[in-house]
C-alpha cells in the first residue's frame, strides 16, 4: 500500500520567526502520527531554522523551488546541493504559480527534476489544468502533455522516487475543491499513464497527491479515493490547527 503523504506548501508566507513558531506547534500536535508522511515547505529564508526544529522528528521538510545547475552565476537562484546541505529531503517543482508567474515550462521542470534526483532530493512535481482547459474538455490532453514533457527521459528507478501532485489550477486558493470523483478520475488517468510508460508495479508505487482547497472537512473523502495518496495543502497548512486536522483526518481512511 502507498503511504499517504501530506505536504504543506507555505508559498510566500511566514517570516523565519513565524515559521519556527508554527513548526514548534506542529511538532507537538503531530508527534504521535507515524501512519502518514508529513512534510512542510517553508520559504527559503526559514528553511534552515525549520529543519533544525524538526530534526529527528517524524515531520519532513521541503523547499518550494530550486535551479537545475549546482552552482554558477545565476543571481537569486538556489541549487539542489544548497538545499540538500541543510538536511532538507523534498522540493516542490513546477507549481502552477511558478508556471504562471515565473515562466516555468515542462522542459525547465524536467531539468529541475533531474537535478533534484541527482542530489537525492524527492521532487514533488505539480501538474494541473486551468479553468478554460477544463471547461473546454481538454483536461486529459493537458495532463498528458505535462506528464510527457516534465517526466521525459526519467528512468523507472527515478520515477519511483518522485511524488506527483495533481493541482487543478481553478481549485487553488479559490475554496472550490475538485469533487472526489473529479480528482479520482484524473489521478486514475495519471496512474494509467505511468503504467503505459513504465509498468503496473511501478505505477502502483508512485504517490499522487491532490492539491487545491484541501481543508479538514474534505480530507477524508478525498484520501478515500483509490488513486489519491496524499495532499499538497496551501492555505490550510499555514495554521497548526487546520494542518493538524488534515493529517489526523487521513487516519480515518487508513
Ligand atoms: P490551496 O490549498 O490554498 O488551494 O493551495 C493549493 C496549492 O497550491 C498547494 O500547492
């Protein structure tokens, strides 16, 4: 069975002081949860301090982005070895906000995934359609193009070490969650793509998170779907009570 993985994407929220406050609370509220993998992804400025607080706990830490070169004249960028040196284990790659506001493409996302894997970071790779694409009946085409492009040239061994996150863009920060059936339909499509590209055994190992207005009230039903293996949580990950409730509500379906 795939272990559920709940990750909090804090986006551009929280100073390092506020971040430490939040993870100190999470360390207390979630210390007894081992059935679910829990990850927090603070901004770069809080990464080292958060990692220090969570050292030797059951809560993992992730960055929200990285560049694909190890070092060089790339002002403002942060590399995989720099993230790895802090002790961080995960990195979100290709979030729709990076695609939308910072020009990321499937090709650049593929380079980042490769670089993350080379440095033993687990990439959380985001894909998802915008509202016009869904309404135009293009959801599966868009997902297929994103999978084909961002996961090109990955080996079977590499694909087993990534987490995928299906985040319909129209559900992000809108309060408008995809229904469990809508999400499951796309997750199933993604797993079938993995089966065709690799094989069923590999497809069955890869965890696929859902993201987009996940909250405590809709967690159990979403996680109860056969191909939904976790959540990438934005807004509700910024408060310890809601993030804790999301993690604990997963226990209902395990
Ligand atoms: P919300 O949970 O705020 O909708 O954000 C989802 C998201 O973008 C997580 O990466």
